[in-house]
C-alpha cells in the first residue's frame, strides 16, 4: 500500500473567477513539470479521467484548467472528482479576486467578461460569483490574487506545488564557436578565447574538449581555473536571483573560436560547479563540437 501511495498520480482542477489568473497558474504548473491541459472543454473531463488511468506513471502530475463558460460542468464536478479519486490524488484550486480588481484587469485588456452579455462587467462578475459560490466553498485551495501581480502569483504556485527537492532553475550550459555566430537564446555569454587554442597543437587538433588530453591542456593553462572559480562565484547570486524572480530556465553560453576545444572543456568543468548550487539543475549542450 505504501508503494502505491508513493506513486499515486496527482491531478489539479484549476478554476475560479475569470481574470483571477488561471493562465498564469497553468504556466507556472507547466514550468514545474505538470502536464497542463488549458481551456479544457468541460465535456472532455471524463475522457481525461480515462487518459490519466491509462497513462499511469507516464503522467504523474496533471492539471486541468477550466472556466465558467461550461455551464453543466460545475453541477457535475463532484461526480468527476469522485471518478478521478479511484486512482488519482485530486485537488481543486479556486482563484479569486475582488470585483474592483477583476474590473480593472478586464478593462486593461479591453475584453468583455464571458458572462457579461449585453450587461456591464459587474453584471458578468456577479453572475459568475453566483454560479461558482458552491464550488468555491468545496475547493481544497482558494487563492485570492487581488494583491498579486503575475510574477508573485507564479512564485506562490511554485512554492505550493513544487516537488520537494525539485530544481527551481534549469540551466543549460552551451558551448559554441564565435565564428558560427552567437547563440540567439543565450541569457549570458562568456568568452574562452583568452586561452591558447589547442587547434594549433597537431596531436590535439582532431580531438575535442571532452577528450582528457584536451581538457588537461585547456584547464592547465594560466588563468583557466581562476576563470572558472571566479565565473562560478559570480553566477551563484545571479542564479539565486533568477529563482527569486521566478525565472525557471536559463542558458549560459561559453564560446571559443570554433566551439570544439576550449569552450567544451570549460563548460564541462563549470557544469560540476553550478550543479552544486541549491535549486539548480544543469544540462550540457555542445552546439558546434562536431563541426570541422
């Protein structure tokens, strides 16, 4: 029984007032690794139950973001939750905000409320509150987003639903060659061309920075390890700040002339340093290593 509980699937039904932040919550959950189904038609919730049951461990964490436009959904919600509970841990997250805040948000994007019809924004909000009152009372988690901007809401969701020990920031360390152009998606770029180029050493030319001979040569040069130490130290507060600002992915690029020797060796060494930072998971890519 304990093993079953450990691997039990989780499902969130994210709902609430229109304009209260459902899309922001969906994006934050997706960044945490949840499989998010956004704007799901209510009639598709029952097929989703079957999908969850068939998928098993391949879809351990699923979030369905739904809205008030599906009128029949809310009267059937309790039945749907009970159907899911046979093998899934289900929670309902309800997002709310004050009428004044919702009016301001709708006016800022110049869109009508989905239940407004020919009435005013407040008419639509009032109708929605009446329709969702019972659901709000029975929800597992109610989040008032009135005083939260989108970044604060995303941070709150991250803190609430992140797996224990899960990396808050995923860093891609990318080696590249300057002669092939800067990587367009790099957040930070460093230059390893201050080191002697192994290309000019005949016995190293055909190798790359992952080969021990090249790595030893590059890392043995004056300034190489000092650079790695200093750059890792400089990146530590940057990556911590990214996490505080709810940035979940970052690409740090290290370049040399051809992207085959120096940058590759530096990236491999730097990956070990950054991977030891709290909340950081590192992956390594070598864009130009295989080029001639």
